[in-house]
C-alpha cells in the first residue's frame, strides 16, 4: 500500500520560501538575546534572526522592533524582558515578563492567533494595534496593563474574560497590602514603580511625601521638561527616551497629547520615518481635533 502526499501548489511553496523569518532590529541602546546558554548582543542599527524560545532583554534607554511573518510588528520599549514563544504562519506568541510591547497585527492577512502571556493574564488578538505592559513591584507582585488603539483584544485572567475595543484599557487588580503594613523583602531586580511605593507607604500608615496625584504630576512634569531641555540642546534621541518613559509610566497623562506630538517630531528629525508615522497615527486616533492634526496626517500617510 502506498501513501501519496498531496503536492503543494508551486506558487504557495515559493511564497513560503520567500517569506522572511522573524527578525529583531535594534534602533538604539543595548539589546541582548539569549537562546539557551548562547547570548548575543545586538548593536544599534543591526538586525538579527529570531527563533522560538529566544529571550529578548532591552536595556534602559534602548529600543528594538521584532518583525514576524504575515506583517506582524512588535515594538519593544526600554527595560523590557520578553520571550518569543512561537512565530508560525498561523500562531504567534510572546511571553512578557516586564516592560512594554506595542503590537501591530494586520487585518486581514495576519496570523490566525497572536497572543501575549504575562505573569497574571493572557492577551489574545485578532487584527489590531495595542500596547501591553507589565509592572513588577519590589514585593514580587505583578500587574498587567492593556490599551487598545485599533481592532479588538481579548484579555483572559483566570475565569474572567474581557473584550476591549478601540480606546478602551484594562489593568489587573492591585495586590492586597501585606499584613500589618509590612512589605516583603525584594525578590526582583527591577526598581519598584514610584506610584506603588507611595501607595504602599500610605496604606501602611507611614508618612508619604505628598499625595499620589501630586507626586505623579511632579514626575510627569519632570520627564516632559527633560524632553524639552533635550530638544533645546538638539539631542532628539534623548527627547524620545524621556517621552518614552513618560508615556510608559503615565499612558493616560494630561500631557499625552503634547508628548506624542513632540515624540513624532523628534522621530522624524532623527530620520526614523516609519516610527514617526506610527506615532503620528496614534496622535490622530487619540486626539482627532488636536491643533497639529494636519501635520500628523501628512506624516502618518507617508
């Protein structure tokens, strides 16, 4: 008895052969990839192939972009640790341990399933533009934040399922405070976010330097002023770094409109036109009546 394997149409076989593999392109700073015990350092401007199980570590002040089959793009912000679990034609998946990923999945044309697994949730996508970030406190507690720009995202946490539409966001619950106000010793190398430090101090009954809102506003203003100072000094790379920190830590800040405007202008001056166009698109989507909408529209259409 003979088994005859059906032939793959020539045009489909050729298309699969010509489709580029998953790659990582570093735009700035230090990015390290690990595959098993093998470690590679990827320099700014360099591109490296990615394989399933590759871990990506983006240092502070660095940025990188993963390009996956079927037109999927994953931007990795600074201080991010993520692992590419799979990058197939039908299913693609990342694990995000900390930091932030901004994902663009084309529709139609993207994979059947794209997902991000975080320590306390799973984000499942079907054609969208969204951001997922993980904050890890000094106590080891983890929170996941999701914000959708385009399309729809399903967030699964235990038995709970939440469908997010454009403009909607989701955050996992804050962990319960330690008994008697005690904080567990640090088991993570990352610094605890400022807002968590202040919140824990207030719940524990200790004196906190000002309200949470006032402290957060002061930090937002400090980061934005640092970006303005860098712009005055002609250092557009520093402008982008400061604004990235602002938008990662305070994604819904009152300064978001001005921050995104300054960011896409700085990216354009740096010659990073594709990133500038994406940022201009986000600016238009979030602020359709903004004064600089004409400038943003021209840049996003390039």
